[in-house]
C-alpha cells in the first residue's frame, strides 16, 4: 500500500497521465468508481484533465484488449487496475519496461505476485478476509490513503463497496463483508445507486437490502457491462462518478 501511494503521488506531482482500466462487471465498475471518486476528492483538477479510464467493449478482463489504447496515450505515468490483472505478468512487464507504473487492486487468485507491478490482493497476502471483492480491496486502499493524510474521505463510498461486494456474491459469513454491505446500503449517497433504487422502489419495497440489490440492481449493471454498447457502458460508469453523473 505504501508503494502504491507513492506511485500515485509521484505521478500527480510529475503531471503525468493516469489510466484506470474498468473491469467488465458490477464489482469492476464499483471498484473503478470508488477509486476515481476518491482521487477526485484529493486532486480534482488532475483527475478531470489527466486521468482517463478504459471500459471494455466485450466481456474481457484485464489488460489484453486495453494495451493498444493505453499505448496511444502520451505522457502516461501510471496504469491502475481495480478488480483485475493480478496474473497479467507479461503486460505488467511491458508497461514497466516503458517506464509506466502499474498498481493492481484485486481479489482474484494468481500463481504469484507480479514483480513488475505493485499488487494489493487479499488472496495473495495475510489479509484475513478472503471473502472480499475488488470493491472492498480498493476501498481499503483508499482508507490507507485517508490514514496517511489524516482525513476520512473513503467513508462516503461505503454504498459502492456494498454494491460491489453484494454483486460479486461475497460470503456474508465474513463479519467485515456483512458489516460493509449492511452499513453501505443503509445510507446510499452515490447518484447511480440512489437513482436506480428510486426507479426500482416498488420491487425493493422502499428499502435497499442485500437480497434486493442482488435481484434488482446488480443484474442490471452486469447485463449492461456484458451486452450494452460501448456508449451505454460509458454512460453507466460515469453515472457512478460524482463529477460526471449530472453532466
């Protein structure tokens, strides 16, 4: 986490560009939204002018179809991969060989930790909660940044964490996972979550619950990430970004 924080600060200070690759499911969208919203709180001008994101055009995970787009970016300093890419070792090496930093915020199993990326992954460490999705890992990284700066910005993104955890069917036998889902759904703030809950208020019976989200919100996001046009996918993702949702 310390190395990842240093990479972000170095990239911002150097005024180099950052790319966030958005994984193609609900957990991937919420993970990316948590990270970009959080960074926008810290560096709004930087995020609006120097941070871009890649949305997959098909049901593809990781870097395989993103590299050409990434390589087209000038003055690129950092690629961040929420909810994917722990095992994209060859692509990590290509990026590092080109002087581009790589941060992985993931929960998927991999053979080993990449030597060419900064990898934060609860499955590849001694983190006790293995029932944590990419949204949870990304949020805990943001909480680490909070601790470094003595602020509490990550707290406002519990609703996105809850949606990601619920959509990825993480086990509620984990106390941490259950707590984050219940507290996150109790006070939704994200513009997408608030609006989609209002549109489905009849089915949800006026209250967000883990079962209600699993049946009436998460499937909508997953269906769009797999079957929507690229324009629809981008619109859906931007609806989760505070600075883009109402444009």
